[in-house]
């Protein structure tokens, strides 16, 4: 996690001046994430891959994340902090859900299709790196801006992990690389969600 994650400063005047640009970036991110949610959900079901399925849910959650951020962009910091609080809970809920599903998938023992996993992960990585690059300038804003940046960064990390899982499944013929990566993604969501919750609570208490 970045060193400034627990900073609870409000956006600087320069960032406030750039709100129209930030709003446009959020709209682009919303469309990209909604599209990738559909792509990865279908691919995850087709490949029987928990890591792709988890990434698809994350894309869907991020689309909702960007939509909520757009809704409160010009609101007072207290409202933005409340939205960040809700998003932190959602991030942690996603992590718990994936961990539970990983246990069920391990019990079933089905091996996913690595070629589908790898090809879709590459497309998802390109999408997430593009969004994260656009949001980079706003990574040290308030809790709401920070949570948006964290989601995009975590997604890019997750895509690299899915690529590694695809290679592991291909070489081992086992589902365990897929399950381990999905569990790691869930742990990252839990950690990030908790830190967003802490920052949002600090802003509400200020």
C-alpha cells in the first residue's frame, strides 16, 4: 500500500479545478469496467476459472464504484466520506465472498481452461492499466478519490496474478493456482477495503 493511504486531506485547489477532467475519466472508467464485467463473467463461467470470475465481480463493483463517485463528486466531504465508507464495506464483502467460493471450488476439484484465462487476463490488464494511468494524478485526494485509485490499481495487480494462475494451471494441470490467486485477490480486497474504511471514518470524525 502507498505511504499516503491514510492521509485525509481534502482535494487541493488544483484538483478541484480539474474536477471536469476527473468526471470525464470516471465516465470512461465506468464504461470500461462495465464492459469488462460482462466479458470476464462470461469467460470465467466458460473457463470454469474462479480468478476470472472474481475479477469479473471486481469489475462490476468498480463500475458501481465509479457511478457512485460521479454522483457525489461535487458534494460536501462528509457525503463523499459516507460513500467511501459504503465502498469499503463492498470491497470487504467481495473479499469474503471470493474466499467462501474458493473453498467450494476446491471441494469440487474442477480444473479451469488456462488459455481462456490468459487471453482474457491480457485484455483486462490493458483496460485496467489505462484506467489507472488516467486516475494516477488523483490518487492522493480525499477518501473517495483514494478508493477509486485503489480499485483500479488493485485490478491491474489482479490481472497480472490471473496471468500467472493461467500459466500455473497450464503447467500443473491443477486448479490450485487459480484458487490461490483468487484467494490472494480476495485478501487484497479485504486489506484495501479496511484501509478505505479507516480513512473514511477519519474524514467523518474531522
